[in-house]
C-alpha cells in the first residue's frame, strides 16, 4: 500500500479539493473551458464527486474532488479506484490532521488481499506525500491495518494456531521482541486448562497454544494486550449452522488486532513494557471435544460449567486474562470477536466497549471520535451477573436466556481480571460486509487508531 505514496512531485497532476459552498467562487475565477467542463459534468463540489479536467491539449490537467463540509476523513479513499494510473499531488493547502488522513485513506484504499490470485494486473495511481503529513504515523497505521486485514482474510486452512504463532514470531523478529509459545499438553503442565480444553479437539495437527510476546524495558509502565485467537470456530458440539460458520475464519480477529496494535507501539518505540497474550485454538468437533455441561478448570482456579460449547472465546480468554493480571499492568486491553449480541445491538461498524474505569472510557470514546475509529460503551451491569450462576460450578459460560449476551460475556471476562487493574474489553466485528472508501470488504481493523492514541497519550511521554 505505501508503495503508492511517493515523494517526487514532478509531472504530478493537481488534486483540488472543493466544498459545495465555495465551488461557485472558485469556478468563476477559472478559464472558460474549465467552467464549461464542470458544467457539462454537473460538478458542483458535492461531497464525493470526482471530476478529471482536461487541458487545452486534451491531457489531464487537474482533478476536482468534492468534499463534505465536515471534512470526511475517508474522502481521499475514494480516489484510487476512480483515477487512471499516474501520479497526483494535493494542490489545496491542508492542516496536518487532514494531510494525515488524505495519505492514510489513499493508502488503505489500495489494499488488496492477493495471496491466492494467480494474476493481479491492477495498476494503482500514486499520491505525492502531502507536505504537512506525519509520515511515521501514516506508515505505522497503514502497515498495522494491512497486517490485521491479511491475518483475518487468510483462510483457516492456512491460518491455524501454528501459523498464528508464526505471525507473532515474525512480528517479534522485526522489532526485537521475545516470544514464548506453550503448546498442547504444555498448557496443562503450566496451568492453562481452559485453553487446552477448548482446543484439544483439533489435536494433534492443530494443537492449542498460548502465544506470549514481550517487548520494552522491564521497568517501563506495563501495557498488556490479550487477543482472542480462535482460528476457526465450528461451534464445537453445539455446532453452528453453515450460514453462521461461513465467516468463522475471522474468529481470530482479536488476535490479529492485538498484533496490529503491538506493531504500532513497537514501531513508534513507545516507552512501555508491552506484553501480548494470544490463546490460539481451533474449536473443532471430535471425540475429545468438550461437551455441553462439562465443568472446566481455569488458571484462576474458578470452575466453569459449559452451558454452550459455542461460547468458547471467553473460556480461552479467561486463562489469558488471569495470567495478564498477575503482573498488575497499568492498562489491560482485550479484543475479541466475541458475541453476535454486540452486533445486534450496535451493528457491524460500531464495536462494543466495556471497561471498569470511567476516565478510560471517556478517553477512548473521545479518541474514537477524533480518529474516525468509533466505539460505543455498554455497561458492566452487575445485576446481570446472576444470569451466569451455575448449580454445579462457580460460573456458567453463558446465561440460559436470550438477553444481554454482550454484557453477560463481558461480566464473565471481568471475573478473571484482577482487582484494581484498569481494563478494557472490546467486542469487535473485524469485518467489512461491503466496500467503502478506504475500507474494502473483508477483514478490518477496528479501534486500532483510537487505542494507539490513548496509549500514546497516557504513556508516550
């Protein structure tokens, strides 16, 4: 994607940004042939309009882009698919934030998942880096987003627990991080019984594992990221339907997100002690699969009744969250494609935010608005905890009723977060059902920019 950003502006075609309210004055100052062309093409500066303008000799002289009055950050993401190959530069003066977004949305719009394509003949247009853009931020963000998209888009046959661990190791090698992977029976030996119970049905070829990445100075503030790494979710013995199983290659989207966020943190060299924990499993069906109403042990020592084998993500996260709590990090974040209930409540674009810290919630919601990376807070409503009561164990992994599924899932996770630790749980879709400027259909990074902004704000100095 970043190969479509260039420094050399020689022979670049001007991109001119216009708003509907200012178009008439601009057009009045143009040569007659320009005014005639915009009239013939019904260009008025309406948001999203694109109008290539020829010169007297017939060559492309400029491109007009209609922008919304509120400066839609994704406006430039529509251009790569609409413009012919060539080099373009933004001729309109831009503030740094707008310049950042122009470069980022252009870059993200050129993303393609081409791993399985035998041919890819598309030639994308190139954009000259806007003068006031923060190239480092754009590069970190674009590369992290591409990493998240690539991991999610890869079919489960090629992105199982071993391959997910390999992706973490590859990222670690770039940034000088350390990775430890606990595999198969080693999980029992080191007391990660819930991770093992969920993933054991896929053994021996796809044994469950815990991926543990660490980076940064040991005495720096501790920031720990936990990502759900269910590389494929059949539902287990509570088998999903074919329609709901179809997209389950994306059920490791939480793991992809924490690796993407980690790449941004490490590339920026933020002064934190970073830890990334990914329980990587495949929820399969076999004679060794966990059964409904089994009672599982957890790393915390709390027993869990399996009310539904398709609520496996919270089980693997429970062991990882309790291990993360052992170090009492200054910030603990988990990301997961956890519940359909969150999507029912908020739709596919709006991740559900849960946190035990009101100040942290305010910071995240504000960053989501600033970074065009929205999220919506839902409550950790304590009275609903009774819905997880079990007659035979300390807790059930689901409630018996159809209500508040995202909240009860978050309340389950909260049981495995140590007291006093600022904790954030994000229930994300991690997928674009359809394409929009800068956001092609398929795997998607959500909340990444907002989380990075808050971590930088709190620990970056």
